[in-house]
DNA sequence: TCTTTTCGACAACCACGTTGACTACTCTAG
DNA sequence: CTAGAGTAGTCAACGTGGTTGTCGAAAAGA
């Protein structure tokens, strides 16, 4: 069995507590680099939690209640998030002509721009990981993670897990 | 090249944005299971951030200022964290006889117990990942992560990245 | 000794979540 | 058609976890 990356030295025994730390460090590294890049491209006020919220709003817009459901928080919390997004110019509320109770939350062009830019940065960062690890090892990392976390990976209800 | 886990089907192309989601989902899965386990063993009020704080306090205790430095937050924020930990019975403040300004923050026996228990749970959870992935793939996952994040993995300054 | 640094605490504030209560509106059953 | 139930959005109060600024007391260095 050929394992070129091993360099012949014995691998240290791992502790259980290292695993969450490694996963978190990887996650944080990506998110930190993303936001450094966003800040350099006209979005210095974007915080990690806003990215999740904007992703949950999507191209079509949502109501605050639905946004709360998607993010796993109360409708009041979702409403406050929309307030902050709106104050920064990333989202706006428009009245729903078909239902006078509802107000559709939509991304502004600036919000769309941030989302598109984030996608591009993530591609770039994944490319860097691929350069460091090799495409094969990167793909195996992703597959291994998908195996253990299952479909739960792509939920957006990460609110509260963020700061700056 | 033998790749037994491929099962012959073509692997879907991955998007860059999936990588942070997978890492985060893995991290959250471990932390959620840890806290479910802790809650079942007499520690229902322990929150993820408290684990980091207790880890930073360690066996020897620290001052609030030093705790702030280790966690990457202000000494005032660290002091508040100690207040909450103390209110739950996980930490206590003792005057330092050698320096009347300082108050040593120490873990109570209950705090030590929670730390020991957490370590055991993490070993158990890592074992479960090993069962699912195979020891080899798990080790490769850990090594790959360490490669990309470097020594930054084991910093404790994750405060603010948590909620319940 | 005098000045600087450090420690812990207090206050005010912000971000981000929670519940509960309330109004306005829509929908459905009788 | 109308009464009642359910839903949308907002307001208020509060909890947690951060921030900065200020302060007095104690330690440490010139």
C-alpha cells in the first residue's frame, strides 16, 4: 500500500476531543477567509450569520415567518435579522398584494451580488484545499463527512452558532 | 487503484459551498451528541461555550484576565462567563494570597467531572465515526484537516461561535 | 518614591436569541 | 354570511455573550 504523504514517521495517536476541534478549525478557516475576501470587495459589514440568512431568503424571497422556519429560529428573531440586513442594504421588505398580512423579504441587487461573490470565493477556497491535499484526498474528506452526517449537512439552521 | 467504497456509481460534482457546510455539520453533530450525553448524566445546563471556557481554565485555574486572553475575548467578557459558570456550580473564585488584586478561577469538582465526562464522550463518538468510516478513513480525515488548518486547530478562542 | 501596569469590577451598549401579548388579516365551517 | 381559528407581523421584556470606557486598589519597575 503506497502512502506518499506519510513520510515514514509514525502517526501520533489522536484524542477524541481533537476531532471536533479539527472540524471547527476547518470550518472557521473557510468562513474567516470568505469574510476577509468579502470585506475586500465592498462587503465589510457582512457577518457569517447573514450569509446563512441570505441563502435562506434565496432568489424568490420569503416571509419573515418562513425565514424563521428555515433558519430554525422564531419569527421574531427572523424579523430582527431582516431588520439588520435591510439596514445594511442587503434585503428589503415589499408588501404582498395577494395577502395584506404578509411582507415579502427579498434580496436587493447588493444582496444578490454578495451571494454570487460568496459562491465564487468558496469555489476558490475549495480549489486551494485541493491544491494542498490533492483532489483525491479532498473528495474523500467530503465523502467521509457526508457519510457520517448524512443529509443533515445542508440545513441552514445554524443561527446562533456565529459571531464575527 | 482499488477504491472499495465507490460502489461503481459516479460521484456527484461538489460545490465549493458544501465544504464548510459539511465541516460545520460534522462539528455540530459531535457537539450536539456530547451535550445530549452530558444532559443525561447530570449536566443539563452545560452549554457548548462553557466547555471551551472550562477547558481554558484547566486543572490549575486561571485569573479572569488570563482566561480572556486564552479565549480571545476581553477580560470583562471572561469575567461574565465565570459568573455564569460559578452560578451553575462549575467554577469558583478564590482569592490569591500572593497578590491581592487577583482572584483565581478554579473548577469545582463538578466542573472537573464535566470535563472528564466530556473527554470520555468524545472518545466514544470518535469510536462511532471509526465504525462508520473505518479506522483508516477516519485517520485520513483527521490528517487531511490538520494539513489544511495547521496548528491553528487547537486554539480555544471559539467564543461567540456558540449558542445552544 | 513615584509612575506605570495590571486586576477586577461597574456601567452602558450592541447583537442575537427567547416568550408572551397584541392587532390585522385570511381561511374555513356551519 | 358570519363566527372562530389560524397566520403574519410587531412590540415589549428579558437572557446571554460580547464590546468599550472608567475606576480604585494593588503590584512592579524606574
